[in-house]
């Protein structure tokens, strides 16, 4: 479980650094690029795949939370992108305390 904690932390740091660079160099209008990329078939495939993964992850987050209000907020933030997703994963891994069942099932463990 310690390895998973380190992996989640490392991925969050990398994603944060890339996001910071993009925001400082190009501004916060990245959503325009994401949606305009749907005109290109392979970018559309990748963005659709990514969007569906984010949606599936958001459903899992909503399901595993004790509070459905908190689950709703976290699910929406996870569906919007990776920075919050990796932060959520890091907190969930830490709270599970090494118990993979508690990590995966949350309130249902």
C-alpha cells in the first residue's frame, strides 16, 4: 500500500507541474482545446476514452463515500480532471491505512 501512496503522490506532482506550466504559458482556456480536438478522429477517440474513464471514476467515488453530499461534490470534481482525482486517491489510500478492501469499498467495507 505504501507503493500505491508513493505512486499516487508522484502522479499528482507530475500532473500539477504540467498543469501549472500549461496555465502559466497558455492561460486557463484549455477546455477550448479539449472540445475543439473532437474534430480530429484520433483525438476524439482519446478524449472520449478519457471522458468515459473520468465518468466511471466519478461514479465509483460517489458510490464509495459515506456522505452522498460529499460523494456528489467529489464525483463532480473528479469528472472535471486529474488534479482533484489524484488528490482524492491519495487521501483515500491514506485513510485506508493499508487495507485495500477499505480503499476500494469505502463506506461499503
